[in-house]
């Protein structure tokens, strides 16, 4: 038997491409599908977490919202990978609090830290900051710079807090 719809994703088997672009906002997913993909089919609409599959320059690709925060993103990523056979998830979208960045800068995260309790619960209380594959990150940076794009690299941080309860953080 193949993948089955989950309680969070109602797409049929084979609905998602191997690569999924993953903006937080489902309306941004719809915008990307409508403006950058051809032959687009909407494949998910549960909880209005919109997902689409189409083609970009002839290559099959999907785009789906991930929601806000680490728990939502983790839930959708897990189901896409284990139930739908997705192999590549590329987080795209906006970032707040990054000093020195401008609109349209591309940030290639070399590692990612968090204050999330989700990370600690999954890793038996340990903190872990995953790192990007160096060769892949280097190819992305080189390709972007060769096209004249503003590419920034460094460590990123995700917080469970949007409005931190401690002033100044």
C-alpha cells in the first residue's frame, strides 16, 4: 500500500513532487503556485494549509504552507516525508530580526539554533544545531552570486516566541 492522506494533508498518493517549497503562509504558497508554476493542481486544503503541485521550468515541484512556528512546520514536514515520499523541503519566506539584511536578500543558513522545547524533547534534553551540507551550501551561494544576487550566509536562530516575554530579547 502507498501513502495515505493524513488528518492534516488530504492529498492523494503521488500528489507531491520530490521537492516541496515551504513558506509559512499558505497564501504565499498560493501566490507562488499562481505566479511561478505552470500546470498547477491544488493538492491540499485541510485547515486552509494550501498545497500545490506544478512545474517550474519543466521540473515538477510542490509548494505548501508550513504554518507558524516549529511545531506546525515539524508536523507538516514529517507527514510530507513519511507519508508522501518527499525528499527535499526548502524553507522559503520571510525572516525577522536579521540585522544587516535587506528586502530580497537571500539567506543561506549554515546552521540553525533554537530555544524550542520541541528540539530538546526530541533529543532527550540536549541542544543540537544542525548544519547544512557544505558542498550544497557552497553551490547555492556560488550560483546566486554568479547571477548577481545578494547572498548572505551564517547561523540562524528560531524561537518559540514571536513577542518575547523578556524585554529586549
